[in-house]
C-alpha cells in the first residue's frame, strides 16, 4: 500500500493563485470594465487652496449636447470619512474648498472630449481665504480655521507620560536630543484610482466597481452619501494595482462616480489621471520629530521624551489614528522604563494624508533609531550591541502601554543580520565613502479594535463544498497583490490536507462574499488566515462525521489523510469525493464558516485616551543592515546591499514573504533617498512619476532576506505581519550607514546628494572654524 | 456633441491579426488597443511616458503605447501581452514572472514583460546589468525589482536550455 499523506502547503513557496491572469494580461482592473453604454465622468477641481464657494455655475455645461449629468456639492449634504468621529469631507465640496484640486463638480458625458468641454464651461466663483501649507503656519496665532471646531487647525493633540520620565533623565549619564524633518510621501501605486458605477433606476440599485483596499468601508459610505439602503448597493473590488494605504479609506472617486451615475440614470466610468491620483493622496504626512533620550553609560535607556507634529492636510482621514500610532508604537520594540509623548495632528490646505504603509510608525522610529545610533557612537558602544542591551525581556514581554506581546524574534533578527553582513569584521572598517548601518523596527498585525464597533468578528471566511468535490473559498479580504487569497487558500488546504488545486476563490464582492474590514494595518494574514483555518476545521469535522457514518465507526476513530479518510491503517478508506458525496446526503451543498476575533487583552491600554491605537494581537520585528557607498564628488549615494531580517512568526508562503520584505525595504529606500511631495502655494509640483522620484530598477539594490520564525501562539500557524515592518527599519539603517561613510549625520529626509553635500561642507567649515 | 475631425484608415497587424480600422487622428495607440479592440492587458499608469505600464512591441521594439498615435502605426506590427501565450500556454517570461513572483499587484506586469520580451529578442543572454538597463523605463512599486530580475533570469535559462535541446 502506498503511503498516503496529507498535502503540505504551509511553509512551501507558492506562486500566487491569481498570478496566471496577471502575467497573461487577463486580470481586469477597475479601468478595464468598459460596457458599451458607459458614460465618461470627469471631475472639476478647485483652482485654489482655500476659499469660500460663492457659486458653481453649471448651466452652460449642462446645456452642452452629449452631457448627461453635471453635479456639484448640492448633490449630497452627507459627509464621509473613515473614522466615525471625524467625518467632515464631502464627495464634492460644499461652502468651502480646502485644498487645491479638491473636487467641486463632476460631469458625465458620452465621451471624454465632451466631458472635458463641459468641465471647461463650469464657472466657479469663490472668495479666497488665507491658506497654510505647513503645520507651523496653520498652528500660528490668529489663523483662519480651516474647519469649525478645530481651533488653530489642531485636529488632535496627544499628551501623556508613562513611567517616571524626569527621574529617568536624572538617572541618565548621557542625554541627547535632536530634531528631524521627514518629507511627505505618496504611495505612487501603479494603478491610478478608478471606479465604474452602474445605476439601475428600475430597481433603484447601485453596483460599483472600485480600486479600493476597503470595499466594505466604501459600501458604508456609498449608502451614507447616496442616502440609499445598504442592501441596494453592490460593491465589487476587481484586481487592484497596488495599495500601500492610498485606498485604505473610501475615496471621493468612487463616491462621485456613484452620485453622477445616479444623476445620469446609467453607468459612468471615472478613471483619474496620475496627477489626480497624487491629488487624492492619503500619503504619509510630513512629520517633525523632536526627541530626547537618556542613557546610562552602559547604554541602557532610562527615559524617552518626544514630540511629533504631523501636517495632515485638509481633512481628517485616518489622522487621529496616525498621531496616536506615532506615540503608541514607541513601545514594544525595546524595554523603555519611562516615556513622555506630545503629538499634534494639524490641518493644512494640502491634500489629505492617510494611512501609508508603516502607518504612523515610520518617521518616529526613524528619529528614535537615529538618535540612539548617535548616542551609541558617543558612548563608544557598537550600534548593533546597544540594541541588544535594550531588548524586551521575556517570557512575558511587558510594556508600559500594556501591549499584548507573545512572540519576539528581534534577538534572532539581530543575530542574523550580524552574521549575514559580517558586521563584526566590517563595521567601521569599510574605508572612505563606504559605510554600514543598522536599525530595527516593528509593526502590529492588525488593529485589535475595529474602526466600526459592530460586535461582529474581525474576519469571516466561507468554504463552499459541492458535489464535484471542489471547494470555493469566499472571502471579503481584498486581494491587492499582497497574496491574501493565496494565503487564505493555503491555510484551508493545509487544515484539510488537500492540494490547493481543489480550491477556487471568490473575493470582495458584497453580493457573494462575507464582509471583511479590508486590507490595511497588516490585518489580513493574521485575522483572515485564522478565520480560514477555523472554516476549514469546521468543514473537516463535517467530513469526518460523514466518513465515520459511511465507515460505521466513531468520528474520533477516523483518520483524515487529505485525499483519503480511513479508520485504522489497514482500512482502504474512502476517497475525498466519496466522503463528500456522503456528507451531502440529506443536506446538499455545504458552506462551512470560520471566524476570527481578537482577545480583549490585546485591545490596548486604558492609561490614556486613544490607548487602543497600537493594540494588536501580535507584532512583527525587523533588524536591517544597509551598506552604502558615496561618490566623493557628486555625493550620490548607492545602496550596495541590504540584509533584512524579519520575524514574521511563521512564513506561510516564503515566496510571498520575501516579496513583501523586499518591496518594503525598497519602498523605505525611496523615502530615504529621493521621494517627497512639494507644494507651491498649495499647488502640488511633484504630481507625476517623473517629478515624484520613486527608485528605478537601476538604483535598486540586491536584498538578502532572513526569515525569522518566532511562531506566535495566536497567529495562523504562528504567522504575523510581513508587509510593513521592514520598511520602517530601512530608513534609520540607511542613515546610519551614510553616517558611517561620511562621519556626519543627516537628519532630514530624503537624504539627497545636494543636502548631503551641504551637510558635509558645513561640517568641514565648522571644523576649520573650530581649529 | 463632438466636432467632426480627421480620421485615418489604419492598416496594421495586432497580435498577428491584420486589421483595417478607421481611427481618429488624435487617438493614442494605448486607447486604440484598450478601447477600440478590447485588449485591456495593456495598462495606463500615468499621464504620458512616465511609468512604462503601456509598453508594447511595435515592429519588435518596446515602445510606450501612450506616446504614440494609432494613426502613425500604418503597416506596423503591434504585439501586446495577450499575444505572448502560445495556445494558452504561458511563455517562458510569463512563467518566470508567475513562478518567481515577479508580479505582485500585476499592474506594471504586462508592460514589464513586453519590455523584457523586446530585450530578449535583441539579446537572448543579457547580464544582470543589461537586464536593469533593458527595464529601466518600467516602474514597479511592489517588488523592489529583485524578483523581476529573477523572473527574467528564469526565462533566459528556460529559453537557453530549450535552444540547446533543439
């Protein structure tokens, strides 16, 4: 008898289940749906950064032949926004415009030329108001408030301290402080935003396809602004060309599209330009971080005091969460005995920021790691060693803000990068204009408290099993290229012990798939993976019951080998299909359901307001070593090599985990070396893929990935976050390497050649002056 | 209603099929392929010539379909991502991008693969540096390019060993 074994899928490098469509050009993204009767939507945008709206005259546009609808802010008086406590944004501006490019009106016409002609006929009358591009300007005395009830444009002020901060600094042998500026970053995802809305006037029913990471939140907001029943809306997320947080909240694109489709009584497609995608924004806010650290002469941290000011843009978005993350995620990486935090989220007349990859954490972590690095140099302690000295102590990892930490692979990450980069032999001995640097980072695996508190589980997966022996995995989890559908399929296949080829999947279509909160904050693997395991376990139990009945044994005597269910090793057993046929007797098609919910212990601290933010079921950890060389004449920096270790708990799909880590490292590199948005009088001047400089393949380094598996006790097969942590650690590791190469430390991001040259020249002239 | 405008009778070959289409003179090749013929595998990621998502082969040479008017493709042989699979079997490059995870979100992928296809036809055995040069006009925001290079190298190996076998 051949040995029969359940098929293994977890831990096996697995190409994506939807890969063949992508490489064949068959994958359909929102802009690829073009029904023959489809109208073209175009958006009229504000030419000014801040103004009172006096009149939007659309009469000439409406009169143009071929125009089917023109709508303005009068179309809906319902506001939208991701956070229930901060919904002030209208799909089309009402009363005021608050940033240059804010949507004011929308046209639906028979073709793009007509639509554009109609846009040109719209007369916008306004009274300009003072506008503020920087947080400092917006917070100054006597400013005009951009929103009511936001005095001096402060969206949220956070102020707390945990532990004895002043005593901590008194106990320190070395105290240093520094101020860092981190430029605003855009996701620059490859697919510009797009939506297609199909309104059926006969049934008063709306179907929307949209490029989104959060179809469920979009569904909620569509119902709100359309004032329609949620049951009268179907929300579909087709293939999505990248997210990185640019679509982790409902965007005006899909809302405007639905509003104009209803006004036109038909189907409208809006595909925004690259420039409009930049204006829609939701990127990482410009952040100023002032930070002070106290160390003993042995390098132990005694206290941290820091302040973050984020330029949030014209609307709240995730802003309150971002400023709370910036504080809360100071904890959980190292053992910190005392911390004081002050955060300001500021409203400005620039496009609204959002929850970009490494949300809230990235810039503050950069500041902390950089200052720690500097202080280690000052004390003559190896920069890798100082991190080892301050590790959290297990087995129960306690933090002042009561994080729920049950797995902590940071020590192993440090060991891995130390060895892989040959740190001990090479650090400090690289020769002129070459350097090696190190830093760490961490990130949650999904927020433990949901945005909308509904009492539902965080994730639900359905597995439909039918007479043909095929299993359809139904999940609302938005596949955005990160491999979530592959991951969920792997989890179910592993539990059932069958090959993944038995599975098909259907994702993110509100008509068929269970609700899911969306692909953001690295929640999907942890939450949806666990729900998939739960669903497969329930399905397996049904199959075992059926096999037991057929084999006339007790269920506990049935052995499941994936494709064969048997009672004892001598039993020939039943094939999977035979068990399925038995299971369907009297019940028909089976849908097994699985859920996941977070544990209350992970819901964050109650010690300060907003303590739930940064509460997670698990945290991923990373250590990174970066090697750079610098051209002594041009100060052009080349990243020669990156060694990236990340504790992902368990690599469910090592191929996808590598892909996520490489992509994170690289995106961090963009922020570190070249990326950044710029505004002149509120006008974005970097709104193209040429002016907003993402690295090309030419300057992208080789990246060696070290997967560390700490096996989290609550994660799906032990897995945690894999797609954000390594972005966070790249930036400080890179700056540490530049410092090692030149002997001067850049503070502001990005570290461009011109900034670096100026820094070196200033440092040389200062030294000469001192001599 | 749109004004009357000049149109051209375009005679060209798209993915091996001869075509005669009346096209507006201001119609971009990218829009001709996507909207007139329904070949939506070719993607548009920017406002003109910045990202490479719309790369197709024109007479075997990779070009941005968003920078070319359809009417200027008279007698040209145009190939898009849809043409690469042979009898529904993915080409070596397509298999490389799938199996090595050279594609994540997939939006840059058709253009990236067409750029690589053009490069390999010109130079079947490029070095890593030459691969980088060959794909320098194509942006990807997901992969960090590590696995894109591996995907192309996978295809080079496959095509090389097939060549030897033949």
